[in-house]
C-alpha cells in the first residue's frame, strides 16, 4: 500500500466522511471503504446492490452528465438532499420520498448514469446516517436491475430442454432477483420501456411494481417512453397509480455515447 496516497477520490462516502483525504487514515484498509466497496474495490455493499462495475464510483457530484442536463440535475439535487434529512432524523411516513422517472426518447443522454448516481447517493446517506444515529446500516438498501438483465435471467430460467439442475439454478436466481426488487428500500429499474418478451414475464414486472406501490417504496425508473404512454405497454391501472407517485424528469439533447472528455 502506498502510504502517501489517500483514497477519497474512489470512495463514494468521502463527501460525508471526517477522515476523507487524511493521510494514514483514508486508505484501502479503512473499514468503511471495505464495507462499501469491498476489499478489492469491486465488492461490498455496491456489489450487493448489483451496481454495474463501471458505475461503482458514480455519484451526483462526479457524474459527467450534470453539465449537459442542468435542468434535470437541479431537480435531482433537491431530491437527493431529502435523503440526508431522511437518514439523519428518520422522517415520518408521510414525508417518504417519491419515485422518479428519467425519460428521453433516445439513448445516450445519461439516464442510466444518473439513476445509478442517485442509487449510490441513497446508499451513502443510508450508511452514514445510520452510523450517526447508532444504528447498523442495512446490508442492501438499494438494488439495481435493468430490464435487459432481468429478461435474460427469465429466459435462462424458462428455456426448454436444459438439464434440471441448470434450470433450477437459473430459476432460483431469477426469483431471488424478483424478491430483491420487491423488497429493497430503493430500486433502480433501468430501461423499463424495453418491450417485454412474454405475458408471464410482464406479469412478474406488474407484481414487482404493484407490490412496491402498495408498500410505498420509491423506485428510480429510466425509460425511452414518456410516462403518459407507458400504460399502453403495461397495465393501465398499475401505471395510473405509479404516475401519481412519480416525478417525471426529461433528459434532453443528443446522444453522448462514446463521448470522452
Ligand atoms: N450528458 C452527458 N454528458 C457527458 N457524458 C454523457 C452524457 N450522457 C451520457 N454520457 C455518457 O454516455 C454513456 C452512456 O450514457 P447512459 O447513462 O448509458 O445514457 P442512457 O441511459 O440515457 O442511454 C456513458 O458513458 C455516460 O457517461
Ligand atoms: Mg440507459
């Protein structure tokens, strides 16, 4: 370990941490770093949250998207400020946070990056706020899932003519994921507008969304279909309810995919 090198650039909780950047204290053996990022930097709570590896350091503060989506970020920064209040004081139920719906017709406007940044901020405030109040931080307060990943798991679990053990394992993984998506405090559900493969799969999506609505659990959705049109893809009733609980945020402009600064 290089004892001159501190670790605050890599660690998502550094903006809230009193030893961030302190030589001899802020390093890869810090127990908070290991809890959140894992001993390898690719484990810990971020791994448990299923955050894709390339986004494990993404927060609102370092998101490259902010510059080109100032209006969206103004709203989102306010939204994230409510996490701080929520975990520093344990807000009453009526003040629970809303769901978000990040939307643009085209890809590459920064929706996924931003949705994950919000998820990581939630994880960060949940962790630090719990410690401040003398509570044990939750192991998995946030879960990330993309429609594509869930659909792949579903196809593996339902593919015909595979050995029984393999099918059972795939099915187990699929249902574990569905359970996590239902029960986690904040779900980041990426690409909800992607067309689903079968009716049975669509019905699982409904049960996840419906359960979360009933339990008043917030979800950050990303989509290429405006909120007012998504009902025609899924059940209208469920989306009428979801719409009431959701703040829609438009991502404007052209695709920044492959854009390097
Ligand atoms: N507005 C932006 N400014 C700078 N980079 C961006 C912006 N939007 C997206 N990117 C970059 O482009 C890539 C794709 O972004 P992503 O978040 O996947 O967009 P979307 O989910 O809207 O398709 C990422 O590497 C991201 O960092
Ligand atoms: Mg995306």
